[in-house]
């Protein structure tokens, strides 16, 4: 009879152990799913980070290009100002030459 009691107790303990093992397996499955979700979030975060780095690099490249264009425009503006000055000088020389020529023959008879 003592043997039967021990056998029955052992059987109950084995069933409890099996139940605990099933619970552990379920928890392990949930933990695994959670781990996969965390990995997916991390991957998405890394991808977004890479996209932001690329966007920033593109922005910096565009900024540099705009700065170069701005310098070129300033140089062109200076060149145009110089050409404008040269044209004003030419206009003055032509006007002076025309004054000389128009007065040349007319003034001779005066």
C-alpha cells in the first residue's frame, strides 16, 4: 500500500512537472515571438536611420551645390558690373568722338 501511495505521488509529481514544462514551452514561444518583434522593430529603426543619413547626405550635397552656384552668381555679377562700367566708358568715348566730329566741320566755318 505504501508502494501504491508512492507510485501515485510520483505520478502526480510527473504530471505537475509535465504541466510546468508545457507552461515553460508556452512562455518560451511567447518570448521567441516577442524577440522576433523586437528584432523587426530594430531592423525598421536601422533602415529609417540609414534613410535619414542618406537624406542628410543628399541635403548636404545640395547645400554645397547651392553654395557653389551662389559663388558663381556673385562672380558673374561682378563680371557684369565690370562690363557695364566698360560699356559706360565706351559710351562716353563715342559721345566725345561724336562731339568732336560734329563740331569739327561746323566749327571750322564759324
